[in-house]
C-alpha cells in the first residue's frame, strides 16, 4: 500500500503535507446542478442571498425556471468587525 504522502506529490517537487493538499480543494463552485422543476441538470447562476457575520450565503438558481437548486455558505478567513457608536 502506498504512503499517504505519495498521493500528494507533484512530479519534481517535495511531498505536500495533507493539510496543504486539502486546502487546495477548500471551496468548490457548482457549475451544473439538478433542477427538480425542469427535471434535468442545468447550468446554474450564483446569487448573493445573505451577508452573514462569518461569511456570505449564496443561492444557486436555475436559469430556465428561476427556482432555487442549492445554496452555499462561503466562510471568511477573518470575520469583519462591526463597530457601533
């Protein structure tokens, strides 16, 4: 069986630590999702739905019927600070 680090190596470079390799795939973007109303996989539009204290919530919409086919919350590295005077 292969060593775990051998899966995270690029040719001609040193092995990546598993935490570094996983960070490469931290945020995925959906390009096609299934729409239950249209009954087929459709390309999606991403629309900002909410701005939350720890990130933004996006809604994925079907371009044909306009229904929501999914949501995603993108977490921020450093949360914004709110100052109330």
